[in-house]
C-alpha cells in the first residue's frame, strides 16, 4: 500500500501544479481585476404548478398615489423570455427552483402527468429544483420518472401520450427525504462552478422539502419515505459543501412565509410563517435561501446569528408570475461573498378579463414577448386538450370566489359549493354530511356572463383527481376534527361543511375547546351517535393535519371530486352560489 502511494506522488504533484497553473493567482490579476467584484446571477422561481399558459392572474403593485395596479403575468413562454433577459444580464448564471413545479396544474399539463411542465423547465434552462410536497402527489416512483424519463405507468393516466418523455434535464434535490436505508431519494446537493477573471467560483446548492410533507400528501404516495428536520439537514450539509470548495451556499427549500406587504412583491414587512424558525436555527455558512410553498412573494434580509451578513431570503410567488433576480458579489482575491441583493421581476404577459374588469398591460414594469420555441411547445399540448377544456360543465348564478389573503383559512362560497357537491354525489351510499378543506381549493370559479362554466375551469379549481370517501364518525369525532382545524398545534383551517351542518367557534377560547355550537339540520349533534361523513381521500387519510379522520371507520370509496362538482352543476339549469354563513366566528381572534 505504501509503495503504491509513493509511486503516485509524482503524478499527484504534476496534477497539482497543472491545476495551479490553470488558475491565475490573485496577485497576477490585472489591477482592475483585483479591484472589481465578481458577480454571479442566481435566477430563481418556485411553485410553477404546470402553469403552461398565462394563469389569468395579476401581480399587484402600488402606484405613487396609493392606488393599486394589477399587472397581468405568467405563462411558460413569457417566463422563458424573462429568464433569457436575466441570463443576458448575468454572464455567470444559474437557474434554480424551490419546488412544486408540477401537480395542481393546468389541465393541459395535468392530463399529461405534467410531462409538458418538465418540458417547459428544460427549455428555460433550469438546473436545480428542490422537491416540493406536490411533486409527491402521484407517488415517489412517478417523481423518479419525471427525473429519469420513460413511460412506466405509475398512475391511472397513461404516460407518453403525446411524445416519448425523456425526463428532466435539471436535477431534483431532496436532502431531507430519506428512504428506509437512510439514503436520500434523490441527491441532497449540487454544485456549479464558474470560470471567471478571478479564477473558479463555485456555488453549492442544498435542496429539500418541508418536514410536514406527510401531512400534505396521501400516505400511499410516501410509503418507504421519511422526512428529516429541515434546519438539522441544512446545518449538516453546509460544512460538507464548503469542504468541497463552495464559495457560497444557496438553500432551495420548499417552505416559506408570508408578509404584510400585500401589494409589494419585494416587501418583507411582518415576515412570519414556518420558514422563520428554520432560519433562526441555521448555523453560519448559508448565504441565500430560496423558498416557496406559501405562494407569497418577498425579498428579505434575515439576520443570521454569528454571521457577518444576513441571509438573503426570497420567494417568487406562484405560477411563474414572478422570477427572482439574485446577484451575488465575490471578492476577486478571496472569493468571499461581499454583497448580495435580490429583486422579484414581474413576468408581464398578456391582458385578460377578470370579474372586476379588464386587466391591461402597464408601462410601469417591462412587458415580455413570449419565447417562440416555448410558445409552440405549449400550444401543441394546449391544442390537444382544447375540446376538453372548453366542454360545457353547467351554469352558476354568479362568481364563486376562493378566499384569499387573511381569509384564506376560512373557506367561502366556492368551498361551500364543493362540499354540497360532494354530499350530493354520495347520498346514495349513505352520506349525511360532507366537509372540504379550503386550502384544497386552488382558484376562483368565474362563469361567463350567461353563467356558463367549462370543465377546464372546474379542473383548475380541483386539479388533484381525489376520490371521495364516505366514513362513519361519532358526533364527538366530528367536533374533534373541526377543533383540529382551529387549534394552535398546526396551520389553522376552518373545515367547510355542507349546507345542512352549521357550527360556531370562538378563537379566544382555549385551543381544543373552541367549537361553541354544532348542529345538523338544526339539531345538535349527539356525541355518541354515528354519522356518515364524506371527505376527499386526502382528508380521510389525515391530510392537512386532520388526524381525526384517520380514526373514522367503515370507509367506502366514491367517485372523483371533479366529477361530483360537474354533476352538481349540471343537475339543474342554474346552480345558485351558496351565500350563507355555515361556520361562524364569534368575537375576535
């Protein structure tokens, strides 16, 4: 062994000298190069959710007079052009994402198992993506197919329907997603090295999901996987990346926060949410955290204990409506990070008509032209499902809005409509009550002037293809599951009931004892009586932290949630949008 090592020394020395000669020492740099910081651009997105076409949503910006202008934004071809402009701005660049690029997608992507969403990401030049919770929706074997390509059938839908699927050119990173043998499902880290005037500068990337994926995805999709603590995982990997030569460390994490800056995509006032305790526990060594999950937009400087500079925290909202332009500046001699900044760029696309009127383009921010190559690719998939998207699917008496902002946890008319449809679809197998989860409602349902809605619109509201489940629960269990949504343990969410069930609650009361009244058809639920309750299978399996549903008995599967909603709307000439209060909050928070 020793003789083999000795014989290798001349070769090792020669390799070392060659490597040194390949990179000019700092003192050999020109005087200008010695003074000029080296810049690297990190171009970041998150929560694309297969938004191939413009999602017909706006990004709000404040005007000098205090009013708000809505900017039409998003769409894969426009996002590609915006990223191309940022690449041109940053000769040293890398494109990254913080998860949920697929699932909960537009119909043109979802019907093809999000193969076209991956195709769009390939065409914009994405290099690294953290695995989000929605990437597990169809099971981890299907996630591996998205990475590696192929036509293996892992779901009800047939893959490779339009073309042979080659897989993602970018790398999924899953540092905290562990298999039974302790290995990660996908690589934990990645690196990219740039040849600059000051020599090679290397960025290290850590990609990971949020620890609570098991509460957000059906258990069957996660068999054989566990999810480690986010901060512990990051802290363990940072020294490893630094030892491998990383001059800066960028964390891509599918967890995020919210701010009080509702009309400022770059605001950070009042930052809160589950990303905050993770940031508080990070040891020095992390330079940037690209986050997601909450669909919020922000750029923040978050103090880092023991570090000379704060952590740069970013999120680009949702659906490709924004892209984050991050600039890292390096000392040309030491390669230390000496500056970092970020700005969310609005991907202004094409005008559209909303319930409040026409959302036009504005010269307040740049407008992008769709990139022809990506536009043609998206059009091929969109044209193939055009008939299904435009198929009539009933009529509504008016808009059925999805609650947003501070009211997003409470449900609203659309969630009530969904709960009613699910009860209607399962009464013939004994259902008496139905509940739906407001966070599972993805977008508002806005009919045409004559009330008409299309299947494409329904699919945008409920893109998960969840099955309905009818199960037996006692009155005490029903009260307990409503309390789970109101308690202080996890994310608060008021379960939305069908029209025949009403309850009131008081958030001033102790956690676990906030339900004040609970009635079915005007009569109090008896704690020991048994009732048949419909939910989607996600809730039935304990999703969104509603574990009481897992203790229900005599579970019977029904049809799909999307089919139930369509049947409910088409059963009458014009379905009235619910407008009554079913879950009433007493007093203040």
